[in-house]
């Protein structure tokens, strides 16, 4: 195991009765990375997280964290891990401050240290004005921030976030993502699971695309897009395109996708720039006036679609 | 940090208004209702002389048995029994016609026959048991005396003359009160209500049911230690409630808990531990959703309360005579009976037996919790 490797998973297999949730999975997460686990619901992301945290047993494979094998009572490893799960897990009867202090106390000894770390965590998630509030008085976004503060107050080296932005408004989501980037800047390695490809594209520097418990693609977002040779989508706004014109475009066999709705034509060329020139010539021949033309770069959803034949949000 | 976790947990619990209501205010409310409904029931009844028949069989110790029955008295010197010496057939007819509580067949080992078990019949049983103890002791003394010069029946009678057998009380001014059974059963229920706290703690460490549990399991703090801390916090708060209930019953409603208040407190503490462990065990052992576990706990508490005489006191005696094994697995009965024996009997034999069974219950429940935790630790999330 490379000394720079924080998490090393080899041959991980987890089965629920007849369902194989994770199948012979290998992963390596390096120090300082923001590692994204991207996959649709039910792809096995949370199971992988639960295995990493030793919350569930697995049938085969090994997990090493900070160079040590992760087992259920491995306190030294657990001390340096912060967990933020999808559901907000706090005590309704404790204030924001008391909740963070309580969870921090499970990791850190010393009254003064806990107090200091609690205050730092409150400042980190910008909940200073709400520290005496009970959770039921907080909005969804503020609750998520409390949930994060409870998971990171002890300053862990490895932070695991399992879909922390589900059902969060865009403003709060951006705040959370900014917070994750800040954590990373402070030296924490991040494992981030989500089925929102935009988030992964925004913050992750290494991405594993998971489907049916297997890694179907692994790399940076650029390398993933390159790996499937996806071309840009040409979007053209034009009046007077007939059905026969669409049929004609399809018959040329130069394009992988031709869609036309509400005066908007979407075309994916097999031949990059040559495809655009041919398309422009086609419109010229047909005497069709273009009002707008734009290009859309491929997304991770396109990569996922290309690899698995289905959408990420299936 | 253990103390800090304990304090935080305590805060968490007392701010839970719903649990506080069920654990503290509801029993107080029930105690008030009981006070108005039952406070005077049975007082007069208990002080009445009990009609009883004695069936002659001609055994050598018949006279001493008769003497025991005739001279047994309440602490206020009123006789306990009005004894009619008769034959078996007449006694049976009198019993069928409800003219007598029961009859004693005066064999060497006297046998008590009653129509249905109830509190007054246990008094008769106790008097006969006391007689048999003295009879047994005198037989041993006689056998160990050189030359066997002491007649053990005569010795028994001598002991009776010295009034050792009397159903005496320490506090001669206090009257026996039949209605205290209701309040004891209520106190037993209050102790077992601790199960609601225990259930909550058990659920909080069940990863499949609690969102917080996964976070807690991921932390380096020992789960067993944390559960112990949490259950201790629950017990502290629950005991506060139990003491408040005892104080309220004793000082405001004037319910008599006898003279051994320290033993009443010990019984309540042990009962509360049983209650809290019961809730925790239900949370961890019963499979299914929170509502199912809650329903099981509530059902158990109510059924046990009923069987311990919370609604109808005679049920307690019926269960004890027909299904004695239920007595030993019903903690409400054990608590109630322990309190009852402190109130009615000067010796601690019956009390000690109940306490031993309560302690066994603590051990059994703890065992289930430990085994379930091992299973839960790696259950599905």
C-alpha cells in the first residue's frame, strides 16, 4: 500500500440474501483527494460506505484505512474519520451547540478541547447565530449544516459524506459544497457519494462511477469523458425545419442523435468539426434560417449513459 | 468525557416532554384517581373477623392448631378468626354458601381449603405457616433433647402461650389497608414504565432503526459503555420520578408503605432497573419497526400490571395459585409482592424471595441485551 493512500479496498463483495450489492470492488483513495462515488440509487454506494465504516460485515475482500485493516473496534482509525450520512442524525432535545459537543465528545477527550472544537465547527458551518436553537427550529439547509458540523467537529483526516445534499435547496447545496472544498483545503481527504453528477463535476478530482455494485469507470472527469469518445452536442434554433429534413439528416449516418422539438434541433456528430460544417451546409441548401447555434460539452451523465445504457437518475 | 456524556443524556431525557409525562405525571394522575376511587375500600373489611371452620381429624396436635386459630389476633388485639369446629361435610356446605372464607383440616400438617384465593386467605395461610414453623422447631428441639423428655406438642403449645405465633405488627397503631394493593401495583407499574426510557436507548443504538446509531457506531467510543451511560442516565431520571411518586403517595395521599422505607426504596430501584432493561431488551431482541416494539412493551406492561392486581386485586392471588410460574416472570408481581410483604409481614423471607427473583430478572434481561448487541452490531443498516 502506497504511503500516500488513505483508503485501499480490494475485492470487496457484499451480498444481501441473493442480491449482490457490491461485487469484487477495488478502489484506492489518495491523501488529499475529493473522491466521488457516483451512481444511481441502489447502485451500492451507501453499502460501500457502510463497509468502509465497518458498520456492516462483508463476505469477501479487505479494507485498509491509514495503512491499517479496518475492523469494527479499530478505535485509532475511527478517531480520524468523520461521517456525514444522508439523513440528519441529531438529538431533537439538544441545542445546536449541545449536539455538536455531544458527538465531538465521542471522539475527543478533554472538556476544553471539546469546547474549542465545537466552537470551531459552529463557525465552520456558520451557525453562530443559531447555536442555542433546537433542531426543530432550523430550516432544512441549516439542519444539513448542523449534521455536517456534528460529523467534522473532531477534525478528522478522512471525511465521508453520503449524499449530504439530498432534498436541499440550491443555495444551501452550494454552501455545503463550498464547505466540503474548505475541508479539503484544510487537509481532509473526502469521500463523497451522490447521484448528482453536477456536484461531482463541481468538486471531485477523482471519480468512480458505480453501477450494480461495480466500478464501471474510474478517473478524473476529463479522463472519463475522453474515455468514451463523446462528441459535443450541437444545438440549433431554426424555423421551418420539416420532418423530411430530419429524416434526411438521419439517413446521412453522420450523426448519432438527431432530435427536433419546438424549433430546437439537437445533433451529435460522429465526425466532430466536419459534422458542424456539413450541418451548416445542409441548412444552406435547404434555405433554412438559423436564429441561434450553441455547443454542449458531454456530461458525466452522458458518460454513464454511454457505459451502462441508462440514465444516472434511473 | 463519560460524565459529560451522562450529563448531556440526562438533559436530553428531561427535555423529552412526552416521556416525562408518561413516566412521571401519568402515574401521579393515576394515583390521584385511585385515591378517590379506592382509598377507603377494604379498610373495614380487613379489620373484620374472618369466619373460618376447623375440621377435626383427631390428630395429636389438633388442640394446638385450634388454639393457634382461636388466639391469632390483629395488632389492635381483635381476633383474626371466628372459628367453628365442625365436620368436613358441614365445612364444605358452609364454604359453598359463602358463610366462611375457608376451612382448616386439622391434620398433623393442617390444610387450608378456600373457594377462591384472596388477600384474607393468605392471612389464614400465613398463620398456619407460622404454626407449622413452631411445630417444626419444637419437634427438632424435642428430638435433640437427651432422653426425649420434652413433648414437642406441649412445647408448641407453650410457644403459642408465649404469643410468638401472633400475627403481630411493629407499629401497633397502624391499621391494615386492603386498598394499598392497588397503590403497590401502581408503583410496580411505574417502575416497569422505566421500559419507555430503556426502549428509547435500545432504539438509539439499533442501526437499522435509528439515524443516530450509524453515527454512534462509526465513533471510536465503546457502544456497550455508551449504552451503560445512557441507561444510567435513564435510571437516574426515572428514579427521580419514582421517588416523587412514592413521596406523593405517602405524604399527600397518605398511602402507608410500612416502616421499612429504605427497603421500599431498594425495591423501587431494583424494579426500575428491571423496567429499563426490559425496554432496552424489547428494542434489541424484537425484530421489526419501532411501533411494533413500542406495542410489545406497552402490552407487556399492561398485562403484567393486570396480573399483578392493578385492576382487580384478586387476580394476583388467582395467578399465584393457578399459574405460579407466571409470578416469577412477572416483574410487576414481584415488585408488588415485595412491597406487600414489607407491609404485612414482619419477617423478610417473602420479601427476600421476591428480591432474589427480581435480581435474577436483571441478570436474564442483561444477558439478552448483551447477546442482542453482538447480533445488532453487524446487522443490516
